[in-house]
C-alpha cells in the first residue's frame, strides 16, 4: 500500500496519521472544526471516517489546498473485508465500521469491539454474518455531565482513578459509582453477548476512557481487568488502523 493519509474525525477532536505497509506513523490530533496537520509531505490520497458531517466540507477544502487529490469517505459501501448484515447499514457510524474492519482482521471472529468515548458502543462481528449490529450506551462524560446538570449539589467532575470502595467525599463517591457502575454494565453486556456468540467470542477495546474503566492502576502490572474473567486488550489506535486497512482494501 502506498502511503495514505488516514483521518478519524470525531465530534470534538480528529486523529490523523500516515499509513503504509509498515503501519501508522506521525500520529497527531487536532480540533475537528479547525483542520490542521503537520507532515513533511502529504500523500495524494486520504481515507476519512467522520462522525461529524457538518465539518466534512471544511476538511475536504483543507485537504485539497494541501495537495490531496483523492478522498475516500468510509461508509457501508466500501470494502471492509467482512460482510454487513445489519438491516440499515447506512446508519452505522464510519468509525464503527473502521473498528469492525480492524478487529475482525486483528483478532478474528466472532469479536466484540468496545469503544469508550463520548458514547460507549459495542459492535458485534459474527463468524458467518460479519457486522450484525451493536449496542449504544451513554459514555462517561455524559454520565458526569448529566449528574452535574440535573442535581443542584453534585459538582461537575472528570474521571479520576481511585482505589477506594467507599467514598469519603462527594467527588470520590461519584468517581466510585461511575467506575464500578460502568464496569458492571460492561461485564453484563459482554456476558449477554457471549450467550449469543459463544465462548469463542473475542473482545477488544478502544477509546479515551477504556483504560480508566478496564485497567485500574492497582492491576496494571498484572494485565488483569477487574471484574472480568479475561483481560481485554486496549488499542487506542484501533480506528486509525481500521481506516488504514480500509485504504488497502479499496
């Protein structure tokens, strides 16, 4: 595969990298609404997964100015290396398609992708049917925002690691509730999915809050995942790798 610019446009921030046969390089981040990048040379081709259509014209104009001649937008019509049997494939987020593409190739099927972002999503790729569907839950930022907005006495906080089980302050109580509550939700979701996909089901994770939920500092050295039977591998660059794989398939 010739060097390709791969771009993951999120609701707030955008990740970019150069991709070729050796993998990803020069990974960087920028604001989704303010396109920018810093590469010594820009490849003539870009492959983009976007979940923020409003900024797509900005990026297209910016990339054209930078000398990009061909842009492929990830959607359900591109080749993913797996079939899509979801009833309304046009409604699947481009980032989720990229995640499914990479997870199936890297881990095998059946596989579940847990993406811990603004929303927590589970994407299910079966052995025979490919992408069959998913589950969408509120993400950690939404949980904390909602508590602060809808309750007069609870503060607006961000996720912070704690080893406590009983909160000794309001903030600590919220952190514990979010952590164990979230982990419990993940555990139950995966247990239910395993009844459908079977014990050979693989699981991988990505997203900014995956490490916070799955790998507390107290267990980091062992690689364990608290409350789950098996460790879940976390790949922060899963989406970019998926976009790069799609670039090689199309």
